[in-house]
C-alpha cells in the first residue's frame, strides 16, 4: 500500500503565492512520477503539473510561467510552487503518485495513488 498526503493549501489573494507539498509513503517499490491535478466545481479535472523521477516536467498551458513543480526523490516528495495566483486557480488540488507497491516479495502492478486533496482558494 502507498499513502499520498498533500499539504499547503489555503486562502490567498489574487497575485499571491502558495506552496503545496505532497509526500508518498508506505510500501513503495518504484515511483515513476508524481504530479498535481485540480478540479473546481463545475469544471473538468485537469492536469496541472507532473514530474517523472528522472526529472521530466510538464505543465498545463494555463499555469506555465507561474507554477513550478519540483521533487525530492529521496523523500518521495513533490512540491508545487504557485505564484501570481488568479481566481481561476481556485480548485481542489490533488496529488498523485504513479507507483508500484510491494508486499513481502510480491510487487503490485503500477497504478496511480491519490491524496485526499487540498483546497486552494484565490480571492479576487
């Protein structure tokens, strides 16, 4: 089993900054990548940013130049630095770990593990 826990959400004003953290723990065999999705009420879920263990990064066009994803592979942790926040960034941000787990000598198949989500609210 793998647990994913996010932190760092909150309420900020337009133009402000926020840093989200996400840590994966438990019986991890391999982590292939981690990242962040977000979903606002009435909106589709979208991939905000992702990073592979090797460091390959992708961003949604809407956050390029404002958000930065980084990772600490040794800690199985990924961060999302969000700057110049806009009201349209308001959403529940959920972290995932693309990982495989183990139990004893058995390795489970690779799939996504999800955190509970953290609310980010940007006030006008």
